[in-house]
């Protein structure tokens, strides 16, 4: 009996110690809240443009700290804080089942106050049969669109602003990992339908790129691999096979996760025979309380290996992101490609990573602005050869790209 009591006491002590070790230290959360707000105020290059009141954020989020009881709630606490800036480039480097995804395979644009499906990820969706382009989004999981916007867990940005509403609308379409995404859509035919976004099957590829040739035109499709340094060698092999084609199409419509400038410069270097400027950077500096100064510079790309000299077309869309967007404005900046497609992801700025003092995850902030060499902010760039998506029955962007190359041969 004594042994049983002793075992029971040991179990209670272990359980108490374990619960104490897992207890959330709210003082540390407040310390990290101060840290991230300081980093945003000092380093986030788009803070003024966003017009979000940091005092509002501090006041609101401080009040939420006493209610945080779990590690998952800590992650969501900081995730929602970054969402206040309606900037898809500002993210934590972790997520949980109840976190929002980063993007959706369909995109809505606010037109005359209504959310309209303007783009679908046509090249990556395997089983979309119904043409939902032009449909009005009425409800998400049974909740009216306006109410869903109000319920989105941010509190300091202006939800009446069109840009804020459009960002939140697409965040709602991205949805939480652990919740359904049932959309109520009113089609252009006026028919109202229920559309299960999670039944869409997205194509996956293990290859860094895909190479095809169509009527003497080479087509290189980048499979969301601009962050893989090995892509440069794969691109070289593909391009070397296409040196005798009459033109080249580079499809960047699946670069949703971005990449790095090492890969982008490696690709662009194959299309020039002398150093060329491809993008402009701008950041700010301040030291020891002295005046804030802007610092800007032009970045160049250098030629490498055998130059491809025939006409080049770049295909882009809403799922061309970050370094994909940089590659686009770079190709146009070095005057070596025609850009064809719709607006891109519009991920603003050059990113840097930051760490919390007390959490085992960090976050990313835009610390420098990026520009086309003609001065256009990268996130506001619109393709020179604009294609408005109107149907899922054919690839309108690819058709336009082929048309441009064929005309260049005339």
C-alpha cells in the first residue's frame, strides 16, 4: 500500500512539474511583442504607405496576452499581428493547423464594391471544369462576404479600404488549414452555385523545370523552383537544347513561393553579352538618432556562357511571386523579353529574417523597396502585353506569347 502511495505521489509531482514547464510565460510574450513592434517601426520599409497605427496594434495585442494559454495561440497571436499590414510578404516562418494558408488557387478582385473572381490558376489546376471567372463571391462557408471580412482577425487596418478588403478576401480564400472552403458564387449566367475549393487538385512536379518545343518555339516552364540553386544548371541544359529555335517562352506562372536573386541572375545572364542593369533597390538608414537617409543603388546582371539571341517571351500571372516578379522586371530591364500576362502576386520589397528572443520561430519583414529600372515599383508593375483571363477553355496567355514570337519572325 505504501508503495502505491509513493508511486502516486511521484506521479503527481511529475505531472505538476510537467504542467509548470509547459505553462505559458505571458511576460515573455509581451517582451516579444515589444520586439516585433520595434523591428517593424525601424525596419519595415512600407510602414508609412500602410497607414496602420502601431499604437492601436500595441494596445489591442497587449490586451490579448492574458488570454493566451497555448503555444498554438502564441503563433496565431503574432500571425494576426503581421496580417494587420495586409502584406503577403510579411509572414512567420512557422504555422499551425489553424493558421491561414499563404495563397489560394483562385483570385478575387474588388470591382464596384463586389468581390469578383478575376483569375484562376489554370495551368496548375487539373480538374476545374466550370468557368467561374467573372463570378461574384457571395459567401464563404455560409457567411456573407461583408461579414466574413469583419470577422477576419485583424483590428487596426481600415477594412473599408478597397486594398485592405481585397487582401483579406484572398486571405479568406486561402483559408485555414483545418477548415473547409465552401464558396457561394453567383456566376455570370446569374446561377448561384456552391463551390468546394478544396476539391480542386493542384498539379505537382518533382522536376525543377519542364521543357517542350511547339512549332520551333522552345517553352521552359519553371516549376516553383526559383529558390533551388540547382535550377541554374537545369536551365542551362534546357537552353542549350533550344539554341536553334526561332524563339523562347519562359513560363513563370508557377513561381508562387519566390526564390533568390542568385538563380535569377544565373538565368538572365544567358541572354546578354554585356553587363546590364536589371533592378533598383531603395532602403533607409538612421544611426544614433541622427537624420533618416535614403540609400539606393542599381543592381547589374553579368553575361555568362553562350548567349541566346532569339526573341524571348515571359509568361506571368497572379501566381508569379517575389523573385519571379524580380525576374520579370529584370528581363524587361535588360531589354531581352516581352512580358505577357496579368498582374502578378505583388509581393513588395526585399526580405530579411528576424528572430524573437523567447520564441523558437522568427518572421520576415521587407527592408528595402525594389523597382524596375524605369522607376516603377515592382509590386505595381503591370505586364506590357496585358492579358485579361476570360475563360478556362484555353490558355490565353500562352497563345498571346506564341503570337508575339511568330510576329517577330515576320
